C-alpha cells in the first residue's frame, strides 16, 4: 500500500477517512438509507475534486474548507473523539473534551484533504446494503477503494442513527479498526505523559501504518 493511500484512509478514521460531501437538498428533507447517503456524498465530493488535484495541492486551505463542509453533516466528531478518549473521557473537564474534539477534527480534516489529492484512486464503490439491520439505529456500510492498478482496499463505515440522521462513528480500513487504534494511542500517550491530558491533547498526532499492517482489529 502506498504512503499516499495511508494519508487518504488514516483519519477516517474515521475516514478516509473515502470521500464524503454535504447532503443534497433531498437528503435534508428526510433521512436517507446509510448506503444511499454515503454513495451520494462520495460521488458529490469526488466530482468537485476530480481533474482539479493540481489546483488543490497548491491551495490546501480551500480543499480543507471543502472537505470540512462535506464531512460535517455525516461524521459525528464529538462521538468519535469521546470514544478515542475512552476511559479518560469521564475524568476530563468539559473544556478538555471540547478542545480534544476540535483537535481531533482539525487533524482529520488536514490529513484527509492531503490524501484526497495524493492518492491515485480509480474509483470509490459504495456497496448496497444487504439484509435487515440487527439494530434499527445501527448499520455498517461497505465501500471498496480501487486504485489505478485495480487493487481493492475494503472500507467499512460504522453508522448510528440519532435525531433522524445517520452519522459515521467509526471506520475499519483494510481490516484495521481506526477508532480502536486511536483509542489505544490516546491511552499510550496518557501513560507516556503522566496522565497529563492537556499535554496529550496538545501533542495529538495519531498515526496508523496500514502498509505494514499495523493497527488494531475488532470492534471499537
């Protein structure tokens, strides 16, 4: 796996981080099925970026703004950030929780935006949902990232329904559970910094080496 692919899917953490865009007017009027929502958003954002990669490489701030507005309706940043903090979330102050959510968001957007214009993908295929959900408010949407050589990288989005809106709450890329990996990294950083949560938040720089198969498996 190329280093540019790692930049694309590392945060989606989420995301991946896979391309997402803002909801269409139709989507805003009534909840869409999760697979339809992701397919619409993927196609919308990639359409805006395709053939303009060179421009956005030189105008990263504009790309980050585009990606941020696209991800905001479909990613539950606060939920993911709380999950990454894990057992330390309860002991954190409201200000620390808010600050980490912001840092996590900014890190995701920045890394993901760079990956979008550096990874040479051929297409992103969101698969149709199959069968009934085990829980009405939870679902998993699967997508294949296909590079220009035909190699397929599977992505699974964990989604939750809240207030009649489906949101991404975790991503598993090529078998690596990003949410769980980031949670373990946060825990390690807390131990390395003597449980100084402010220092951990300030120095937050998550990393997953998917090329070497490093990371955590299983459910978050």
